[in-house]
C-alpha cells in the first residue's frame, strides 16, 4: 500500500509563496498604525483637545484685539488653525517612523516579502487620517463659535481637498527628518524648532498687513499662507487680497498646488534616500 508523498517547499504552488499586492501591504501598514491609536487613545490629544484649545483661546482671548479682513475674526481664524494642524502631520510621521526605526520594527518588516515603500505609504496614509480627525473636530468646534462655510458644496470640498493636498507635501518633511535623525527626542526637538515657528510666520493668526515690511514678505511667501488664503476664499471666510499683496496670495489655489509639486519633487528623493540609507545593511 503506497503512502501519499509529503508536501515539500518545492511542491508548494507559486501562488502560495507570492507576496501580497502593494495595496494589501499598504492596507496592513495603515491598520497596524491605526491600531496603536485605538490602544493608546491619548495619542489623539494633539488632534482633539489641542485644536479645541487653539480655537477657543484665539477666538475669545485674541479675537477682540485682532481686526480681520471681512470683519469676523472667528471665521477668518479657522482655516489658519486647520492649516497649522495639517502642517503638524509631519510631526506624526517623523515621530512614528523614528520610533519604528529605533525599536527595530522596520528591520522586522524587511524580513517579510513586502516593499519598503509600503512602510512609508502606510505611515503617510495613517498620518493623513490622524490629522483629518483634527480637521473634523475643528470644523465642529468652529460651528459652535460662529464659523460657517458660505460657498457652495463644490467650494467647500475644494477647500478641504486643498488642505489634504498640502498635508501630503508636509509628510515628506516628516519622512526626511524621521529617517535622518537617530532618536524620537531628536526628531521632536528638530521638528518643533523648524516647523512650529513657520505656522506663526504666516497669515494663520494675524493679517500680514499688520507686520513689519520684512516680516510681511516672509509671511506672504510662506506656503502655509497660500493654502490658508485659498481656503478662506473658497469658504467665503475672507475677501480676496488687495493688489498690494504678494503674488502667491492673489492666486492662492494655484500657488498651493505649485508649492505641493515643488516640495514633493525636492523632498521626496531626499526622504527616500535617507530612509534607504537608514534601513540598508
């Protein structure tokens, strides 16, 4: 009586050994990153409690002292805080990626039949989702303090898409810093010093017209100012700027797209090179 031949690695069908598709790899990485939020809900404080504090403090403490174009400082304020929150998505990417590299988790991923790019894409997508939670929270908070979208549905969606597009460019900064620096502490310090002041040297919280001439030039050419002005105009939260304003603020939507393309073209190769160098060997 003959016995059936035992299966060996050589007899396994090629499909069983095939790597998952890139989409499944990215999906697994996104689920893994989001599970950390579910298990550690305190990680959501930067997109829940912090945005509410910013909205309330600036709307009620500084709102009476700042004259905003269009009259309503609270409506003028919300796009600025949203852009600041989306800019901070680079913090999330940098800290999360640095932590995975420092703990050797990325080295474990490299032993799996997956692409290195899926690690970065998964981290980026989960970061956008993380920051989008803050945008939803701020939109709801804004409704309570008097903020409204006065344009149509198309303009409303276009404003949010402009914000998400800007967040995509900010992610490359996070990947670059998270890959280049050796610890989470160093990453947080570098990102705070580099990114946090930039969010204030813009039209986020105060009109550039009230700033000294040299500072006004910096603020008006700041990429954040373009996306903020674009959202304000699309949502009807502020009128178009005057002819004396810098060119980026006169065409904010197109300028934002150009900034996103330019930042991506410059930062993406540098970020990927830094990541590959850190994970090689």
